[in-house]
């Protein structure tokens, strides 16, 4: 399978999931501003018309988009890894947390803070409403090691978005000690260490390219 990604973006959750599952994939880097593939300069829109990562091409050539769908596909593609959920309520809980991370945290809270185009008023509103979402997560994580009963693709996604707090001073995780402790534990997992190390180097190289081109 091919994973189209950008360094340190939300697509890193799928890299973490693949490493956790000891699965193989070809990682194809997408340049965020130009939406071109780094390997050949081709237009990424030809693969995903929205130009968004992650995008996955399966071994059958099917294009899959959206973080929650891709993460669940990877989890089910490697069933021995146990990063998926079971059936019934366990599966529903996994979907619940993937949706919560994607809508309440990733899009509603973090994206407005990270975008240079977001007006100050919109950033303030997103931060105000986002705090209640972090309070909710804080209460859930008290006394828990993972979001569910074991590490799952939801943890890979949550760890990825929590990494962004390092560049958002208003979201100092000291305000949420259970989340901070959780993030610290996740950052020590071998799959996360490997993914962050690799993508951070690519991110620094990406910044250097853009600076040289400016």
C-alpha cells in the first residue's frame, strides 16, 4: 500500500499505526504548499482532488481518504496487531474516539490555531470551546493508560494531534495533567518514537526547502 503524507501532519497517525502493526507501506511525501509529490513533482490533486493527507492507495489500487477510515483500514488489514477494536460496543467506542479526535480536537480546536489565515477572533472562539473538549478528555484519561482498554489506532491519532500543543502556547498541557501524562507515555512507545524521529527530520528538510525557495 502507498501512504501519501506530509511531515508532522495528521497523516503521522497512520505511520504510527503501521509501525505498531509491523506493517509495510510505501511512504510518498506531499509538499503542503504546492500539493505536489516530492518524488516526481506531479500534482497530488490527481490522486486526491482535495489535496489532503493522509491518502492511502491499497494494494488493489483503491484510493481511501479521511483519517478515521484509513486508520481503521490499517487496523483491520493487520488483525494480529490488536490495534483495531472488536465487535459491538468496543468497535463503536473506537469510532466514537476517532470521531471525537477528528472533529472536536483536530478540526475544531487545533486547525484554527495552526492556520495563519484564521482571524484572531476565530482562534479565540476555538480555544474557548476547545478547553471544554480537553476537560472532557482529561476526565476520561484519569486512571487510564489508553483511550480504550489497550493501544489502538485512536491513540495513534490522539498522540499525533497532541504533538501540536508544543507550538501552541495557549494549550500548555500542564493545565490537563492526565492528558499530559498520557502524552508522555505515548511519546515513549517505540512506534511513536520512530515515527516522530523520521517525520521531524523530513519536516526540517521541508522548512529548509521553502526558505531557500522564498
